[in-house]
């Protein structure tokens, strides 16, 4: 009599990476902190830069400049750990900032229809974030439903979102009227480090929440499991395709929030802004210890990586380096970070 063999059942934690601490993992854990210390030390060691760089007012500027990349890194960390990639972040940030600016302009425009009264700044902020989440749902559905490569899907979304931003703005910059949204990134008392803008504290709070989610919840363990071995995760009963939709959807919400912070900081919706932002965000995540092969990474590392990127750009500006030199420097850092990732993988194998 033939019998049907039951599929092997295992706990999702069985496919998640072991968290046993090993001495050779010191570089992975403390590498981002060492890199941040080295970058800060480099600029502080330069007599011509130190008086302007190592001040509370300048570090406030650095923290403010970090917010957009840091929030985007929260979503990108989930995607990269799960073994995916998203190249549309910059375009999504531009589109959502234009959406928010257009809604604000409509709400405060003299003679606007009575429907505009139902869209106060709070609702507009929520709709801006949800716009990013909608694009994330589309990306996740295409990747999971049609089993398409994330690189191709998000590359296409990059062009769609950028074109949509230009269409919505009429290829012009939309100046956002003064509202409570501008207070998110307002730098009160710019000559001192405190008080920090609310957007900085929102970023810190979200980073803490996501650290708990990634390390202490079933959803977080599923993300690591899918990135470590997708086939094994599927055999363990994880609904991989649905999880991918959730991952890209939540990441889209973070990208929408980045667009909102960009709108608050610039007080305008510019369809040509955030070009190349995806490279800064991916670099921040990789510098923070995440592997482009999936299964490895941390929220804290990505936040330190985002801070390193902001310090590099700020210090380069203090030195008077031209923009093209900064781009060359960032490109070299990305290559170095990926090379270190490959070296870590070889030592682990």
C-alpha cells in the first residue's frame, strides 16, 4: 500500500540565523561604530575643518540631514535582509513629497472647493505616507505574484514614480504653504544642538520599534528566514509570497514617511529631488552590516550607516569638496562595503 509522505514540519526559527555570538562577528557588530568614529575623527583632525565641524549646531544639521536616509533605511533593511532590493526609493520619495505639497496647496488655496476642508495637514501627512505604501504594495504584488526579480520591478517603478511626480507637479516645483507639517523638521535655535526637530525623535522611536520587530517578533524572524534560505522557509510553512508583499508594503510606508520629511525640510515638492537617494540608502544598509545576499543585517547598523553617510557629506562640504568628488567618495565606500561583506561570507563558509 502506497503512502503519501507528509511534508516536514519545523519551527520557523529553525531556518532563522543563529544568534550565537562568535569572536569573528566582532567586525560585523562593531564595524559600523568603528567606521563612524573614524569618519568623525578624520574631520576633527583637520585644523581647518574642526572649528566648524565639531560643534553642536553642526551636529544638529547632520542629524536633520540623516532623517530622510535613516527612515528610508528602515524599510530597505527589511527588504535587503529578505533577499530583495528596491531601486525606486528616490523616485518614491520625490513622488510622495509632491503629493503632500500638492494637497497642501489645494487645502490652503483661496477659493478652493469645500472638499479641501476635509484634508487638514494631519490627513495630508497620512495620505502622503499611504501613497508610498500603495507603491510598495504594487512592488510586492508584482514580485510575489508574478515571481519577478525585485531588481527589474523596482527599476521599472523608479521610472513610473519619477514620471508620475513630474506629471503631478507639471514639471515644476510646488511650494508648500506654511503648515504644521513644516514643524516636523524645523530647526529651532539653530546655534545649539538641543532642541532637536520632532522628525529626529520620530526616527529614533521608529528605529527602536523596528529593532524589536526584527528581533523579537515572528514577522521579523520570517524576514531573516526568507533571506537566509527561501526554499527552506517555504518548507517550514512560511507563506513566503504573502510575506514579501507585507515587507514591500511596510517598506513603502517608510519611503512615504521619508518623502513627508523631505517635504517638511525643503517646504516644497520637487519632482527632481532625491535623485540617487536609493544609493545612499542602500549604502547605509550595507555599511551597517547587511548582506546583499540576504539573511543578515540590523536596524541599529543601518542607522549608524545612515549617520556615516550624513557625516561624510557634511564634512566634505566643510572641506569645500565639489559634488562630483563626494559622489566618487560615496561610490568607493559602496564598493568597499560590498567587498567587506564578501570577505565576511568567505570567512563564515
